[in-house]
């Protein structure tokens, strides 16, 4: 049996090599590739993804998994071996439903669509991306239809990213959360607005980048096993457990973009760098779900990075880097500025309270597009209408409207956004437990130390990789299911205090 | 038949995608990869190379090539279709002789060996690379033995790089050239040495890089389809005809390294960027041979880049970039400095006259290692002994001795060096014909223009890619075979004038 497991692993590692190479091709396209490389690059990525898909759906894998079933059953659920077999089987059963030619077609289309979007967004040219988006929608529907028997056509797409989640569950969860958030946003924005002008001075790129690197190094991001480069849209990617990279972007007239972006992506990277090395090259060497991944990026970015304790250590250092801009600005003013709550247009720049409203708008639009209740042609106006209704503000242009996020222009429509809000909810649940177990986390943070928190997260989440589902992790850590209360409580307490409500 | 050709092309493009991806993995390893990525990276490159090899040696390819034989014979030899079939068959017949597992084993070993070398060279630690080199030698012998019937064990390895060449032919050719060079070196080094102190001042990296970019842009290197990055050892690599990259290194205390290195690699890149686009994704989208490739890097680096006409345009610009260092240095002094002939240790830094002696030493040692007449243990001393005998100088340390070139530490022993001297010989032959056809090339060069030369090279060499063999190209261009006379004549005239002999 161990021999069969070894055979399976050998095949999985080969597939992982193809995925790793495809990820590097993508990273290079986003960072350093000259424009002339684009057309072949799309083809190359598609070829690697098709080959990986072909190899993963080879009946030999299915047979090995069947033959390993008694072995798996003889082991404990928690064992790495049983988990590898279980998780691989789950992925295999999904993968065999999608024809390799379809995977390749989608990959080629996504590359082309992404290239068009990168030029069309700054030009505010929705007409240029519209046919691509239409094809993305058609392909997303076809992809969902390879999984008949769904309750909602978005369900298979959601399931890819957040296993076990469905449109109906998410709708209820999000409705419940919206009910809490909307009055909170009302109350907070009725107060005098925080003054964030201190963040909107001129901050030279070089110093911003250096300070961001200093911070994420202190958080625990290992530069021996990673690096940071610049891209138009920041992301985290992994080529192996020893090479987990992040990207960032800088706005010289706003300190937030690079600062919190770096912490966000570093949060994703800390997760991947913390996965058990034994999982290398197998499906277990991955995050548990989009939601759990976002729980970590958002935890480091917000629960840590926008906390008073954090800046009690870092603010004087930031003042030293930008004395002209910040010497006269108090810690309290800075802290209020980075936590300013406002009705705004851009999701990635939104404060913690309104952020989820941005996400829910996208989630709702995805469902309507897939249902056929909204056309791609009507999407920009629907976007504006939804923003006006939910956030009381809307962008006249599409650049800061429907075209602001890369997701729909580089992947499926469906399943791309729920993870952000699931992450916020889970992140607060996890953090509450961590602080209860280790109240010293806050004191360490005031001294610029994050070891206890990082170790707790590694121990409870990171090391397990893809071994447990999101629901299992939440259960193991909190002793119960996903709950919005810790998140709502966290927001209410933090922002109530900030806005003296 | 056209359908079969289409089928063949589809398969070839898939294989090319794998090679392109492997090349990017390699480029990334040399430029930006964090150290933690090394072990998985070696495995990933090996997997891609094995898959490419498996796919290329698939009997389906052999059958298609057989079925296409009558079609090929119905076409003219020069047609792109016939050439694709002919060249693919030639490569196929070589490839099927090497088992995929061997290719993978060699690839894994090469990555490991390269990693060890990058650390061992600066540490002057030959003992660290010795076991790797021994294994490289064993594997190189095994590789040659997959091609039984050779005259010399190096022949199959030479044939990979310079199709049609053999150890015996090269030995005679090199002996003949050595007979011309040795007295030339004697005579030139007996004269008062040129003063190259103007090149050995401090030149900040940033300005050096910018000036190098300015030059290669003027030569015609297309940055829309390429880019330059820094690596410990410069190289050119290609991911597609639209993405041909070069790398460079800078010494702040010597202007030559970055300046001539950039022109050398740009020469390789101009060749690849000039290949007929129709060949994209097939074996035809490659240089004709190592020798023809070097003929172009050396042509742009030396015949152009170290010529008086070239610097008549660029020298005042260089003075503007480095006024403190060069304002008081005349063009003539600078021209003599960049053409200083001396007995030196480092091949890549050697002048045009002694350069080939460096190459021939390596070529000779390769043959002896493969023959079993020299052991890896004895190699460092044999290197020193050969340098003393041929160049009258030897490095006490191995860093600037046997460990100076990456070739033996990242690929085979055998077939790695003859191309440099073949390139010098062919480059002079080609350049002579180009100047005869277009005497205006020199006048253009004095005005910083290279269009006529570049177009002639594209027309006669670059566009053809791998369609013609080196011998065919030489015959087509010069009307005869490879001859050393134009090269010897060029060296004699240029350096005789410089050293007033």
C-alpha cells in the first residue's frame, strides 16, 4: 500500500511541477515580461494547465485512489496519509468532470482577457472588455454545467474556492451581516469624518517600499523563501513551499495602498510559508479555502495592521522615515486616519466596516449574471445602481466602477468574491480564540514582536495546509460553526470607541 | 498532407511551450528566485524537460515524419515546410536515442551542480564542485554512448551544438589557427602594452547599465520583445520569438564587463529576434548552431563594438556620462585601451587575439577528460599547466582558473566551447561579405546607425533560424567553406595597425 501511495505522490509531484511552472509564467507576465511575450505566454500557460489537468484526470490516478481506499480507512482521519488520499480524491472527482480542452480554452481566454483589461481599465474603456466578459460569463456557465444537480448555477464555482459553501447559505449569511453593517455604517458616517489628510501627502515610492518590507519582515515573512515585486494589481503566488512571492503597488500620494497592501499579501504568504513541508508537491500544500486564506490576509492587514497596539511600535519608525510629512501628526490622528470609515468606491481601499458591502455587491452581481437576470451590457449601470443603494455613492466612470477588480477579467464570473467576507468573519473568530489563549499577543505587538501570534496561527491553521476544510478548521479552533458575532463585536467595539459612539 | 503537417506543428508547439516554460524557470532562478526555491526549481525544470523529451520522442512524431517524407520530397529543399520536416526529423532521430529518464537525471544533476558552483566559485572551493564535475563527466560519457559509432567520444556532444562538426576536424582547424595566433600574440605582447587605466576607474553601476541599454537599443535590440536583467553570469534566453531576454553583470572598477557583455548578449538576441515569425513554436525558431550564434554575439561585440568607427559616434556620449573619468582621455587612447592585447586569465574578458587560446585550452581539456586521459582531480593543475604553456600566465586560485566558466557546471563536458572560436571565424567571414556588399555600413556606424548591417544579417542569417546548417549558411553567404583567412586577416590588419607592426 505504501508503494501505491508513493506512486500516487510521484504523479502528484509531477502535476505540481506543472502548476508551479504555470504560476511562474503568470508571475512573470505580471512583473517583468515585455509586451511582445504576451501571445506566446497565454498559449504556454494554457498548455501547462491542460497538461496538468490531463495528468491529474488520468484514470491511473483514479485507480490508485480506489486501491488506496482500504488503506485510507485503516488510518485516522487526521493522519497526513489519509488526508492526502481523501483530499486528492475530492479534487480528482471534481477535475474529471471538466474536459482538458475546456480548461485550455478557458486559460487562453483568461490570458487574453487579462491583457485587454490591463489596457482598458486605465483608458476607462468598458466596450473593449465587454466581449471578453461576455465570453467569460458563457464559459463560467459552461463550467458550472459540468457539475449538474446544483441548487444554484454559482454553487459549483463557489465550491471550487470555498468547499462546502452554496449561494443560498452565503445569501443568508450575508443578509444577516448586512443587517448589522448597514446601521453601523449609518451611525459612523453620521459622525464627523476622521481627517485622513496626513495619509494623502507625497510619500516617495522608494521609502514606502522599504518601510513596507521592514514591516512584513517583522511580521515573519521569510525573504529566504520569498520576495516582493511591483505589479498593477497586488497578489501572492507560490512556486513551491520554498518560494512564496508577493507583489505590491505604490501610490505616492496615498500611504495606504502600499502599506496595507504589503501586509495583506504578506498575510497570504505567511500562511503558505507555514504549511507543513511534508506536503510539498501534493494537493495538501495549499490553503484550506479562499475564505481561510482571506482570513489570514485580512487578519494581518486589519486586526493586526490597523490596530493601535501595532502602531504604538511602528508609528515613531514611520515618522522617522517621513519626518516632513508626519512629525507634526500625533499617533492618535494617524490611527484615526487609517481607520477612517467612509462611503467609497474602491474595494481594496475600503475601511473595515464598509469593505463587506463592496464584496456583497459583487457577490450579488455574480449571481444575477450567472442566473441570466443581468446582462453584461447592463452590468456597468447595475454596478452604479447597487453602489448608490448600498454605499450611497457611485463612480461615474467604469475604471473605478465595474473594471476596478481584475477577478472577472482573469478568471471565472462566480465564486470570486465571497471569500473576502468569509475571511473577515473567520479571521475575527480565529483572532478572538488566539487572544484568549495568549493575551500576551497584544503586549508583544506593542514591542514589534509577532512570534506568539504567528506560532499560534501556524500551529492551528497554516501547518495543516489543505488537510482540513474551512468548516473543520473553524470547528477545531472555535469549537463551533462559522459565526458572525465575533466579527460584528470586533467592529462595534473598535469603531464605536474610535467614533465615540 | 497539409493536415499531417498541421498535426505535426500542433505537437511541436506543445513541446516548445514546455521548453519555453523551462527556459523561464531557468531565467528566474538566475535573476530573482529566492534561495529557498532552489530545490523545487531543479525538480520543476527537470520535469518539464523530461515531458518535452517524452513528447518529442513519441512514436507518433516519428510516424508523422515518415508519412510526410513524400510531401517533403515534393517540395524544394529551401521551402519552409520541407525544412521543418527535414530539421525536425534530424532532431527526432537524435532525441529518440536518449531515454527520457536520462534527460531528467541529467537535468536534476545540472541544477544541483550549478547551485553548488555559484557558491563554490567565489569561495574558491574546487573540492565542493569536484564530485559534481565527476558526475557530469560520467553522465556526459553516457550521453555520448547513446550515439555509438562515433570516431571520438566528444563527437556526439559537439554535434548537438555544432551539427556536422567532429573533434578531428576541429583539432586540425584549431591547430591551423593556433599557428597563426601564437606568433601574433608574441609580436603584439612584445610591443609596449596599451594603457587601459582609463577603463579601470570607478564607474557607478547605474550609469553603466543605462549607457549599455542606450547602445543596444541603437544596435536594434527590440525592448518591446526583450529586456535586460542582472545575473552572476550573463546569458541570452528566449521564451518565444516575442520575448528574447538578455542578462548582464557590472563591475564598477572596469568599464568593459557591462559594456561589451551587453553588446555580446544583444548580438545573440538580435539573431533570435530576427528569426522568421512563421517558425514560432517549431524547431526552426532557433539559431543555426552554437558557432553561428557566437558569430553574431562576437560580431556585434567585437567587429562592431570594438571598432574605431563605432566609437567615433559613441565616445563623446560615453564621455558625457562619465565626464570626471573620461573628459581628459582621447578617443585614440580609449580605442587602444578597449583593444589592449595581453596574456590574461579570464576568457570572457580576453582581447580578440588571445581569446581563442582560452577557448582552445578548454576544448583540449574537454577532449582529454572524455577520453579518460585526464581525471577531474587533475583538472585544476592541468588547467594551470595549459595556461602557462599557451598564454604564459596562470591563476594560482581555481576561482579564476578552472571554475571561471559556468559551462561544465551547468551542462555537459564536451561540445561547450568550440562554438566560440567557430563563431569568431564565421563572424569575420560574414562581416567581410557584408562590407563588400554594403561599404556604407562603416559610414552609417560613424553616425550611430546600424540598419544596413542588421538588415543584411537578418536577410542572410537571422530570418532562416535553424533552417540551414552552419555549413550551408557559410556556403550560401561566402560561396565556399569555412575559412580562417578572413579572421586572421582581420586580426592582423586591426592589431598590426594598433600596435604599429
